């Protein structure tokens, strides 16, 4: 009976040790994304506005890159967001 108790205690300690090691690993890798220009957040918002259609968002960004070849990726995302919001802004002006 004592052997089973020791085996059970060793098993619980092993599971606890593995869990703690996993939590340390996750805490180390769950750092914030480095996004100084904010285009990742804009891309996520554009995807929401397009009802989850990431292909449409990528097409809008590529269209802006084609129109403005000198623009950085962040600038192309901003221009695509502006293009996406323009029809909504003009519709908002017609509401009385």
C-alpha cells in the first residue's frame, strides 16, 4: 500500500513540475507583437469589416501597393483601410 502512495505522490509531483515548466514557456512566448506602425491592428480591423474575408483584405492591400509602388506595407494598409471606409462615410452623409 505504501508503494502505491509513493507512486501516486511522485506522479502528482511530476505533473505539477511539467505544468509549471509549460506555464513558464507560455509566459515567455506570449509577448506582445512588435507593431510600431500599427498595421497589424488595421489589418485585423479590415478583416472584421470584410466579414472575415482575409483574401479580400489582401487584395485591397495589393491593389494599393500596385497603385503606389513607393509606399511601405504599412502605408498600403492605411490606404486600403481608407478605400474600404470611403463608401461607408459617403453613405453616412446621406442619412438624415
